[in-house]
């Protein structure tokens, strides 16, 4: 056992299972902070549970006028259906940057056909406003043929948000604002009926001064959009003065990916993926920089990742032992016996036949845990 292991894996020591600062203090003067950090990056007990940031600067949109880009999303309100004439969904649309103007249409069904009809209703009362681009998540209702055909016929370009956990960020921010107002109304009126006041709530939002554009959405026109845009740019440049928290990670480095955690999920549980990825490409020209990843089978992952969503790990993959989730089946006998195993935290494409002799076990408080090596 190394000196760092003696400190870190001793539950009686103040640095045991603790933070980088405590272990660095305990290891002085033999180990620098940099050496301690690099060692911790080799330890699963640290990399799976290190703190993950949820709020950090993200990519910004570059648009020049109102209606350059709209975002759409579907809100599901199943627990309110019986109070609102069987309306189960809300189609929400917002002009992303320059005007921040929003529209909402209630829906009883979420098929692509019904969403298309609702989108048509929005355009019919938008005073001639039509987006250049429409952005949504990858939901079937949006990529379905009825809506896609309608967009093509009206020369509206369609775009899908790539990031798997950030779907359509501006409209989702509006969703939170909308729900806050709705639930405050519910509390004050002691009701769950919103259909009759939905458009009033949306109108109130649209006539609220927005801090980013410093204007009310209906006031923004093509003639004064430049003023709103300059207000946005001024605010963005102020935030850009903040220094980047970390140096860029490099192509080929191994990383874990931050988990998307539920609001009330316990913070002490693993915050990072068990699956390990490689950095495939660094998009330095994006501000802030973002990354493309590939899995250990060299398949590029769909989506982009911010630096704060990645945690560097040090692993010798040829010597690393991975935890077996379960033994799927066996074949052969004696020295030739093999087992097909799935690996904990990895998708089924990584299921592997390995010699049964490569399985080793240790006992935890509840059940035996198997480790395995795929070395033949």
C-alpha cells in the first residue's frame, strides 16, 4: 500500500475519503498538490463521487433579428388533466433571443399531427411572424413527418439540439417560469384549473421587462431589434471576462461524464458515469470550448459536452479490472469454460466472453461483487 493509499483509505484519518486539500496537507512534503490530484484521478472512489457543477457558462446563440430562431417544447401535465377538460400537454414556443416572445397551445394528444395543428394556430395569431429556424429536442412529435412536411412547405429550417441533457435551453427556462406562475395561481385560488387563464399568464409574461434585452417582448420590432441585441451582447461580454476554470483537456484523454441528476437525488451518490470515455475532439473555436467524446469501442458519441461535465481519470485500460454486473450465460467446461458478462455501467454492446478463471470476487456487506478482466 502506497503512502497516499494509507492516508486516503483510512476512515480514521482526517484525509480518509476526503477532499484534495486534506490529502495534500496530509501528504506534505513528500507529494505536491499536482501529484496528489493525478493520483486521485486513478481512484474510482474519488472520480465517481467528486463534485460536479451544474451551473456554468454555456454556448450562446448568434442571431441578428427577431424570429431568426424559435425553440419549441412539450410540457406534460398528467396530474392536472382531469381539472382541465382532458388537456394533457402544452406546446410552448419562444423566440429565443431578440424578443423573448412566447406562445402556448394546450393539447389533448401529442402526436406529430396534433402538434403540427397547434403550431399552425400559433402562426395564425403571430401577426405574420414566422421563424427562420425552429429548434427542438429529439422527441418523435417534432421529428415526425407531419411537422417536418409543414416546416418544409413554409421554408422553416429545422434544427435538433445535440446536447443529450440540455434539450432546448431557452424554452425550458421559460417552462420553469411558466410553472412558477401557474402554481402560485393554484395556491392563491385553491384550484388546479388553468385552461381559462393560460393565455392571461402568457400575456403577463410577454409584458414583463426582461433583464437580458431590457425591454418587454412585444416592444421589440425589426426596427429596434438592434438595441435588444446590443443589450444581450453587453451582458454576454461582461460574463466572458471571467477566466476559464480549467485548462483544456486533450484528445485521447480518458474522462467520466457528469450524470444528469434528479432534483432531489441524494448528492452523496455517484455523480459521474461508471463508463469511461475518450476525448475525440476539442472544439476550441466555440466559446466556451466544448468536447466531442468517443466510447472505448471508438464510436463517437452523439452530442457535445462542456468542460464542467467531464472529469479526467487516469487508467491503464489493459491492466484495469472492471466490475461485472452479471453473468449472462456460460459455455465450455473445465479449463475451457467461458462466461458472457455485462459490465457495470456499460451498455450491452460491451458484453464480453471471458475465461471463467478471469473472474474474481470480493464480499461486501450485502452480496458478492465480481471483477473481471477481458484479457484472453
